[in-house]
C-alpha cells in the first residue's frame, strides 16, 4: 500500500481524544490524512472518567509529531445539533470530509437487575444512535468526496455475555446499522464498514471491566494483570493495541470494493 494513500484526504475521528480513537487518528495521519478529533472532553459517565483536556492535548501533540496540524472540536455524538455543528466546523476548517470514524463509545457492565435505566439509555445513545446522528450530518460531504464511514463496534457486537446486555446490545445494533447504511449509501458511492476490536488496555478495561484484585494495585500493576490475562486468553497471545485497530480502519477506509463488513481484530479470540 502507498504509505501516503490518504494524502489530500480529511478524516474525522469521534472519541479521538485518547485510547483507540487516538490510535486510529495517528495511523490515518501517518497515511497522510488531515485529522479532526471530535470528543466530549470533560464529559460525565457513571462508570469511569471520560477523556480530559490533558489526554486530548497529549494526543494532539502526538499528531503534530506525525506531521499534521490536527483540528479538535467539542462533540457530543448523542446530540444532533452538536453533530451538525462539528461537521460544519470540519468543513469550514478543511473544506472537505473523506473519512468518518464513528469511534466514540462507553461501557457499563452490570447484571440486568442492577443496571439503571439511564445507563442502558446512555449506552444506546452513544454506541448506536451516535452512529446515526453523526453519519446523517456527514452524508452530504461524504457524497461529494465519495468517502467512507468506519464504525467501531466490538467483538461484544458478535457474541452476547452475561452482565454486558446493554453494551452487547448497543454493539450488535452498531453492526446492523453498518450493514443497513452500507446498502443504503452504496448508490451514492459511500462505503460503510465496521471494525470489531477485541481487548485493549484502555480506560474501559483498566478503570471498569477488569475485575478488582485483592491487593492495592497501581495503574501499572493493573495494566500488567490485564496483559497477562489476555496473553492467556487470546490465541495470538497478546491483547490488541490502538495501532492494530487503526491499521484495520485504514484498510477498510481505502478498500474500494468492500462495504458492509464487520471485521474482528481480536487475535483470533472470535472468528466470523
Ligand atoms: N477497549 C476495548 O477493549 C474495546 C473493545 C471493543 C470495542 N471498543 C470500542 O472502541 C471505542 C473506543 O473505546 P476506548 O477503549 O478507546 O475507550 P475510551 O474511553 O478510552 O475512549 C472513548 C472516547 O469516547 C469519548 N466519548 C464518550 N462519550 C462521548 C460522546 N457522547 N460524544 C463524543 N465523545 C464521547 C470519550 O471522552 C473518550 O475519549 C468504543 O466505541 C468502544 O466501545 C473498545
């Protein structure tokens, strides 16, 4: 693949202030794209802390080191007005949009009897409805550029798990939305695919999903425990990295005759 295959293209990555979204933005920047990051920096979630300004600044600095001048926008993907104004800001700044990566997402585990209705609603608002609001806002620009959408679903969108009904349901929905958009937008020359990440040491796992340990643990010790657990569980012998997910997004964003797929990037932990 031409290392600068995205030269002259513009990508918007939602939830790109840290974690997987930041990794995706870096891979797309290395491929030559101009990058816009949209994130609810400083936003509230009941289970763990969302991205803060320091994390966003660190990501913007890494993107600058990769040779781009990133543009960042405050965005709440659950609000239609916020999606519309983020899109308008990207077009105002860069003049075009070629790739929309719907990566923003939240998780909260909990058995059905313990799960608050508001947490259920919030997961579907971000992980499922967010794809609709953001993609609808981007549609005219993507028609013009003959661009692509990549939705970040999850292996949790391919297999249900006890204690994960809201998250899994919202990610199954993300895959259904991906397939429906792929059919609906094909005639407009817009391809729509999903990546299903496996297990990454981001806030979702380290600050929420990883079971508590008996000992007082530092963040480094937690990260090492996560890594050891995944080394045993994942057939390829390691957890995934934001770079792994970014490479898959780049492949799907540039594959001219692929639309409607949901690609697991999970080291063989799930095979579809
Ligand atoms: N970490 C994993 O193992 C894993 C596995 C499979 C799928 N995923 C998915 O990958 C995506 C990224 O997750 P991550 O692991 O990097 O988690 P993360 O919490 O580090 O990143 C999520 C980002 O989304 C932002 N965000 C949350 N709500 C938002 C909203 N309403 N509007 C805009 N931005 C919002 C947060 O501020 C944060 O920067 C999510 O869709 C997640 O479901 C993660």
